[in-house]
C-alpha cells in the first residue's frame, strides 16, 4: 500500500482488511514492523481510534503482535482459521478433527482445592497430574485452544505417548488398559484469563467457549478431566443429528425435545 487513502469515511474493518491483504501479499514481511499509528492514520485519513480497532483485529486473527515502544510486529501471513467441527455422532463430539494436533507446554503434579475437587469429582487435597497443552490446526502457528488435562497420578506417563493426534483418554487406554466407560461433556461460555490469552495470542477478557470432558471407568471413577478453552472466533460446533424413529418421519410423534 503506497498511496494515501483519500476517503474520510473509511471504517476500521476496511482498514484492517487492506492491511491484512498487504501482509498476505508480502508488502509487510514476517518480522517487519507496520508503519506507526500516526503514519497509518495519515495514510488512511482515519482517526486514532479507528486505527487502534483495526490493529486490534489484526492481533485477534494472529497476523501481528503489538509491543510497547516497538510497534506492530508482523508474525504471520495467514490468519487464524475458525475450526468448524461437524458433529453427527457421540464419538465425533468426544474427539477433535484429525487435522489438529496437541502440543504440551507444561506438566506438574498438583493438589486440588475445594473448587477443583468439585470439578474433578474427587476429595479436596487429592493429588492429580496436570498437563497443559495447546491445539493447532495443521499448517498454522496460532492455536485454536488451550487445554488443562488432569489425569490420575498413576497415568502421568501418558505424556510419553508418541501420537499427539489422538485423545489422552485413548492414550491412557493404550498404555494402561483403563477404558472410558462414561464421558460427561459440559459446554459453557467464559472469558479468557491473562494466562490463557497470552498463550492463545489474543487479549485478556475476550469471550471464549469452554468444553469440559470428564472420563470415568466402568466403576464410575473419573480418571481424566480435560478443560479446553477456545477464543470465540476460532471454534464452532455444528451438530447434525438425525432421528431414526419412522413415526417421527411420518408426523405421528408430537413430543420431541
């Protein structure tokens, strides 16, 4: 982009899209800085507020990062994808699509407090093994979610499993013979903490989707709890369940909730 934009009514999303295309075309290579806010405001004949909104959008889709006293640094040419997971079966609901992979960045033994004990369905003070990981779509450097995975301490060795494409519950089954006989899934809305936002390369307080999966064995004992938090613009569940009751198809069933 070399010419000054003359329009005085340009909106921040128009600015963002122009800059996004400039980055994708290599006009601002990875590792380079965008022009200063002042210079961009001059180029686009835009207010400082509109420019900050535009740059914030570029941050949210993973193209730039903003650093005090340095500027807007280009970190990627491709924007973050929004992963849409089509769900037509219970197994698909339990698992992520195969084109994503999990990357562990922290592990530790923890003693749970009262709040965590309710989540893990255990006794306060119990010991668990925590695995923190990020999940990436194939070919992208920005994660779609951050996950806290709690497993019983005797299964801590699951971190040595070589296949990061399959669920931890399946890894535990392969390594230890512990099978998930029952899985409970909770889906809720939340906002990102500072810790989550920093790893997801976005802003603290942004809306997010949280998916909690609890895996229990045949005796009802929970041996794994996974808590995945997705920025709202990076993940969508799309459900496609069909009813196989012929009476319903003929219009003879009145009550279907």
